[in-house]
C-alpha cells in the first residue's frame, strides 16, 4: 500500500528533517537562558504550600468529573433541544469554565492551598511568559507535522481528516458566531485544559513519578480527552510540549498562551485557506 499523500517519500524525508531541525533549535532556545544567565534564570524551589501533594482520590475523581461536563450536550439533545453551533460552543465554554473553577475549588480552596499549587502563578523568570510561547509554537507545529508524516509514511495510514470542530467551523459565515467560536476555542479551552492537564495532572504526577512519567501520562490523558483517534499522536506530542513549558517555567501561563496560539492559528487557517 502506497502512502496516500501527494508528496514523494524523499520530500517527506526532507520535510521531516526540517521539522526535527526546527524543533531542535526551539528546544535549544528554550533551555539556553538557564545556561547563559544561570544567576538570573534560577530554578526556585516551590514552597510547601505550592506543592501539588493532593491525595490520589482527588486525582481519580476530578478528571472524570471534568470530562462529564464535556458530555453535557448529550442530555440536552435527549431533552429535545435543537442542536446548533451556538449551543455547541455555549456548552463547550460553560463546561470549560465550570471545570476550571471546580478544579480550583476542590484542590485549592477546599484544601487551603493557594492557586499557585495549580501552576497559576507567573514564571520565576518573567521573560519566560513571552519567550516560551514564542519558541514553543514552532516546536509544537513541528511535532504536529512529524506526527502526520509518521502516521502516513511509517504506519501507512490515510491522511487524517480534519477534526470535527474544524469541519464545522469551515461553514460559519456569521461574524457573531465566529467571534463566539474564537472565544470558546482559543480562550476558554486553553485556560480550562491547561488547568486540568498541566495544572492538576502533570504537576501531581511530576511530584510523585518525576518529570518524564508526568509528561507522558498527562499528555496521553490530554489526547484521549479529545476523543480523536486520527489525531491522537499529534495531540499527544503537543501535550508533551505544553508539559515541557510548564516544567521549565513552573507556571501554566506560558502553556495557556501557546495553547491559545495553536488553537487560534488552527481556526485562522480553517477560515483563510482554500481547502
């Protein structure tokens, strides 16, 4: 079976090499400040109050509860509510906001911990707030392309079709609905998902199992939550990049910025590319 993509294997190899090079440069740029200015970019230990030392039952209960909020549209449909994109984005925004507030209430407010236990704090080195998203974008984009090339030329799978939400976005012409879609996809989703997957899961698993295990497991859960098998690998790699930024900055704010850039960029491409 030949690769079902109109690109020669040789060109695909060149593209893969280019992506690896870009990813390497981005990683070097992310790590460079700690070696160039070791006295300024120092890894300040977290205070005991900031440590995500939640007990296992909370980690088992909170993520499934959040996923249930993502499925709240189904009971509405069973109740006879007419499906529409307005409803879909409203439910998505509401579930995202509620899930983020729920995670904060259960794991911080109720247990007497500050919001910084979820990584909701500025990076210890303030320039990371801008530097990490800027360098993380080419890193994440390269990972997404490499995932696609791997699926097509190594696993011999068909070209992944666009995600369902992107297909739905293509036909939107109402300016108000477009603005609402951008709000739901590029604002609410990055905030809520970073709180859950990097603020709760990654930080808690990092505290118990170490960086690599925390990064891999949280990225796998992040990808599984999207319920999109065709793009599982791409979303998984993006989740690893976001965990890497959280590890480097000890904050989830750079990851929120990158996540918003990735989602916003995808929406822009859907509305501007003739595909």
